[in-house]
C-alpha cells in the first residue's frame, strides 16, 4: 500500500464515513487471561465513544511506510491452504459474526503478543464502496466493495488518583479514575488495499515502536517473516559504513548522503509516485559514489549490504539516514542542526586537535542570554 491508499482508508474511520457494522473486543489482564469480551453495533454507541474507538483504529494506519507500517505477504500456498489466512478470511467474510473464529483469533493474539500488563484487543470490519470519478470529476456508481478487518492491540494504563474538589463535601480530595485505553502498540489491516482493490495476498502491519519486530505475533498471526525493524536497519547500515568506507566516512560524506536523500524524497512526493520510495544496493552505491567514496570501498559496502539485507533488498530512506534531523555527537557534546543548515557544521584539525566548527552568523544565545563573539 502507498501513502494515498493508506490515507484513503484512514479517512473512512470517522463516525460519519465508515460502514462498520459491529465492533468486537476483549480485555486481557496481567496474567494474559481474557476476563471480558464485548460485541456491539457501532451505530448503537454514542458518537463520542464511537469517535474514541475509531481513533484507536486510525492509529494503526499512522506513521511512515517502512518504519511503522510494514507489508506482510502471503504465499500462494498460504492463500489456498494456510490456517492463518483462512482464519482472517473467515473473520472478514462473516463480518465478525463467526463466534468460533473470533474466539480463536483473540486466543492467538493473547498467545503471541508481548505487552507487559493488561491490554485491550479491538477488532472491526468495514465495507467500503470504492469511490471512482469520471473524466469530468463526477462520482460514478461504485463497481466494487472493499471489505476488510482492522485490529488494534492497546495497553491499559491505570490512572493515578488526582486531587480534585468535591462541591458536595466542600473540600479537596483524591479522585479515583478508572483505567484508560492507550494508543495501540501493534495492529494490522487485512487484506491490503493495493491499487484501490483488495489484495488477499497481503496485509498491513502496524508497530508503534520501530525497534520492535513483533516476531512471535507475526509468526502466529500470519506465518510470515517480518522485515528487520527500522531502527535496526539504521544501526546495521551505520555499522556497514563504518566497516567498509572507513577513512572516507567523513562529515562531508554524511552531509552529501543526507542532502541526496532529502532531494529524492522531495522529488518522489512532488511527482506523486504510487510506490513508496526505497533504495537498493545499487542506489546506495550511487549515493556513496556521489559523496566521493572510492570504488573498492563501494564494492565492499555493496557486498556487506546484500549479505545483511539480501540481494533484492529495498530500504526506506528514513531507515538509512534520518532526513528530518542532523545531529553531531561526541562523548561530551551533542549538536543538533536543521538538515537544511547542515553546511554550517564543519570539522577541522587545529594544532593536531580535532574540532567541530559551527558558523554563527546571526544572534547567539546561551541559556536564553544573547552573547557577543569577539575577536
């Protein structure tokens, strides 16, 4: 799924736009035991409560592709005979009315999800008459209905008592608040909405923490291999650069790579490309070549890159270098600069000592106090 397709489904998850029939869920306690379940028609829930529920579901379609949102693929054999795919398909086709399938689904999540403390599982089914437009921009009758399920696994946080004032007792007192459902840690949508139609060979996984792979959850629910977590990809690429580029891995190289990734990302957005922007081993070699890295070092990098990620690997730019920040760190000092102004930072060796130089053309403040820089 691309950004436009994800946004199209996310926009549906509003009280006035969705076609969700029923909401099913269960409460799981600290001992990983289901202690209560519910099955409600969304239309019979108050508008405020419906918005809160839909807000949790929307969050499973938030974040960045390749970081928080990851494609899960099913093989032909799984689609034909796989138990995991059959269960998801049954939930979808029955509009969550198959109680045995729902019970099995909840039990599989409880068995596999790694969340400390109690949590809430939320499951919904939506039917979307896909909107199409003619050449004049007028809406056409929908030729297809996209039916999907969406699931969110949300930790439960017990709110601490807070100081309040009781009018009836005319005094201050601690007010006890109930437990609160927090944002989902993991979730998914099935099937994927690819090219604005159902792709039963794919699901979209959501993870709040980009450092977590949720391997047991993915294996249990999908019998699929999840890509390396985004934060681990970033760390691995940094290690490969340090191992192979060595002396060529300068501040100027990182600045050049980041500048190129920012430009590629901007062009991709301007051109409204359907497929998410990713970089292959060949693309990475081009970036290094642009930064002045020697060919033998580029060859060594490409070899290790393919060994670590696979020959056909495609990495999201944000997992290579954070294009939204520029941070220089030493054991004692951390300097943060807007990526657009990274050229203000330079490195120098003066009298045998390494220095970071930061050009300061405008006002300079220290702890909010404007200072002068004198010769």
